[in-house]
C-alpha cells in the first residue's frame, strides 16, 4: 500500500468519523417519564415517531414506568436534579415548582385558548406562563359486569340508586352466579373521595378552608362501608391489604369475571375494551347517590416539561407538537380519553373503537361531569390532596387488618395533613 493511498484512507475515515460525531452532537435526546393505564403509551410512541421524522435533530425516548414510580419517586429525582426532560403526572400542583415555563417558545394565545383553566393547576404559586398540558380529563365511576346481572336475573339499579342499593344488587348477583367477589375500589384516597362526598363528606373546615376529617360523618360512613366489604369478604383482599403502601387497582379481577362491580374511572375504558373483548358484557353506570349528591371525582394526567432540562427549546417543540389540535384529537380518539383541549372537545371526537360498550362508557362518564359536586372540584385543587390520596388507604388498611381503630386512623390521616400544612408555613 502506498503512502499516498494510506493518507487518502486516513482522511476518508477521519471525515466519516467527524460527520458521525457532528451528527450525534446535533441530535438532542429528550426523555419522557411515562406511565400507562391502557394503550396510551403505544399511541404516544407512534405520534413521537412522526415528530422525529419531521424533526431529525430530536430523539425522544419514552421511559415507561409504573404509576407508583411516578407518584413516589419523581419528586425526589427532581429535587436532586436527576429527573427527565418531561413527565406524565397526576399531582399537578404538588411538584409544580419543578416545571418549565415554555411560553417563550410557543404561541401562548393558542395554548390559552386550547387548554384554558386546566393550565392553572400546573402554574407554581399562581405564576403566569405555560407549564404543561393535560393529556386527558378523567372522572371516577363504577364498572359493572352486565352479563352476570343478566344471568342472575337482577336488574341494574337505576338513576338515583345509592351505594347500598348497588351493593345489595351486586351481592345478589354474586350469590346467584357463584362469582368470587361483589365489589372493589382502587386503593386510592382519590377513588374513595367521590363516594364519600356523595355520602355527605364535607372534607373542608369552613372556618379555615383546610381539610378536617375529624367529625366528618360522610367520610366516616364511607370508610366504614369499605371496611365492611373486607370484613364480609365482598372485596378481593389483595387490592387493599399487602400492597406495600402503594396504589393498586382491581382491573385483573374485573377483567377475569371475578368481580361484579368495580369503582375506578374513565382512564380504564381502553384497557377494559382490550382486556375483556367479548368475554362478557360490561358497562359504566352513573355514580351512586347519597345525601351529598351523585358525584365522582374529577382528575386527569398532564405532560409537564421539567425546568432542569438542558434543552428547553426542544422540549417546547415536542410539547407544542402534541398540543396541536389534529395530533391531540388523534391521541384522544385512539386512547378513548376525554379531551382537555377545548377545540377538540367542541368539535367532538370520533373515538376509534368498534366496541359499542366502550363508546357507551365514554358517554356515561361524560354525562357525569355536570353532576360533579363543588367539594369534589375543590378537593382536586387542594394543594395537600396528595396526602389524603396516600394516607386514606394506608390508614384504612391498618383498620382492616386490626392494627388501628377507625377513630385512630382518621386522627392519623388528619395529623399528616396538619403536619404538611405546618411545614409549608415555615
């Protein structure tokens, strides 16, 4: 090999390596911490693939983790500056101090018009700006196995039925069909709140504006109801007992036909459709009623940009792409989520499902929105609600297994709330 030929090869290799190096440097990698209730991660990945095709300088990695990881670990990661560039969260206000304001990089008027008041909970300390986007609105409510009701010859309780009406009917169905369990509710204080408010829980002290559960008879009555379900073996015990102080749902039991009635929420529709198929007929029914109304709990998840990102402009480009009406509409249509985008909601969504049960479920959940009680909306916006969501099941589990009395459990939930308020005031 001649020296001249060797030099040509060296130069060619050097140039190739240089090009690769520049290309790698020019490509920005962004990471999203994401959890799934159903198929939304698959849908988002496809949308991001399209974004990357049009924006080859950005590579978006979707890190899918359990909801418990987001709930329990994300805040501590953000505190030490080791978090992702974006994250899907439900505790909108609780960690808002870590969110990035992307308003310098997006059309603020479009975002304000499209997402309106849903932007407020993500704004830290009442700041102005754009700190995130609701990926969907949610509302809680019960699913029932309609096939089991048909087999048992028991009619579904109608509009205005109470929780006791539903439990009586579901118990009759379970006994007639040899179904293992009557009822379950997600291991979450958020899921408990809807029934509690319906049963007369006030949660808030009028004088202080803070939550006070001591003497709240509606909250106590709901706690007693859930405890009784476990004492009488009406509920699958593994959901609330032995879950290591974490969130747990009963989707597996319901999808397997082992459960007559299941209190969860609208985010499970796509999951139900996919998991159940034609195994049995299911439906969503209106929230049971009580002296406090017939309310579920509002909620939702948001995709938020993280302030510590090294690439704020690129993060904003991803966020802005997902917020565009055509992209957002497709996400809602394919995930069967209630849209938070005003333009999408106004013109309607042609939900992409052949499952008429899923379509009916979306309609029923949407019809529950006007029935939301003011207390439910206030509790969802309460800055310390994460303590209620966490400690309600933790303390009630201790009652179920005999470690505490109900009075002691309520006192300890309240003590945790009071401590958080005191620490925030320092």
